[in-house]
């Protein structure tokens, strides 16, 4: 199991407001895809996964018509 710094961003739906909710935590996760699917299991959800050169894994998520992003950086 790997340990990650996870940053969860929830983007504001108002077009004129660029503020977002941001949550940061340290998590031990075995399977990132399974974590995302479990986290949003009760919502109509789709996501796009990107792995950056530095190993950071980013999930751009649309869940119940709300745009969100999870970024995982291995500690």
C-alpha cells in the first residue's frame, strides 16, 4: 500500500466565481482507481486520469454535474 498526499478540489458552479473548495490529506491507498470509484459510487460519475512526469496522478471528475479534481502525489 502506498501513501499519498491527496488534494481534492471542488470547482464552483457559478461562472463568475473562480473560488473552489480544496481539501488536503494524507492517505494510504492500494488502488487509486478503486478509491475514486468507491468515493463517488452513489453519484453519476465519469473521470479522466492523467499521470504526470513526476508521478502525480490526477483525476478530473464530473460527479452529479459538479466538476472536481483529485491529485495524488506519492509521499
